[in-house]
C-alpha cells in the first residue's frame, strides 16, 4: 500500500491527520468533508495514493475504481435514502484541489443541475 508522505489524504489514511471517519476498510477510507456542500458531504479516498481516476483504469481487470464506487454507493444509500450525488473532480478544469483521487458523496438535499 503506497502512500505519499506529502499528500493530505494519505495523511488521513495513515491517521497522521484526524478526520471524522464514517467507513474504513482495506481499500477505502471515507470521512466528512470539512467544508460541506450539502447536509451530508463525505469523501471516499483509496487507501493507496493515486492522483487521478485514470491511474485506476489503465488495465482490464483493475477493480480499484469499482471498489471506490461501491463504497460511494454504500454511503449514498446510508446518508441519502431519497437519493444522493457522487462527484469526482478531475484535474484543473474539473476543480480538483487535492491530488489524491477521491469521490464526493453529497446527500440530504435536492441537488441542482447543471452543476456549477
Ligand atoms: P476536490 O476539490 O475535489 O479536490 O475536493 C477536495 C475536498 O477536500 C474539498 O471539498 C475540501 O473541503 C476537502 N478537504 C480538504 N482538506 C480536508 C480535511 N483535512 N478534512 C476533510 N476534508 C478536507
Ligand atoms: Zn495521497
């Protein structure tokens, strides 16, 4: 399991930085976003460092992206029984600010479309 010592989310995975965790297993850690954009806003991060979604989708049979989505949907059902939104901000135009792949799970209000 490779972690980047300079990465914020790797430090949350290693518990060097505390977070309000809602799920932890061998593959993902999920915790409440510190700047929530919905009544429930959690982040799901892989337990190994990867900057981009494409790092998890290069080879056939790589199920790491599927594991991330499986955790996101489990949390979506837990926090948003009437529905929820899963977002991955990718790269500069996507609005990514932390360069450790993560899925946002937003729930607890009606979401708008198109997103900003
Ligand atoms: P993104 O813009 O997609 O890269 O999302 C990064 C998210 O991480 C933002 O929603 C931030 O509010 C959130 N964030 C940054 N630092 C922390 C932290 N220490 N604990 C929880 N959430 C954080
Ligand atoms: Zn990292």
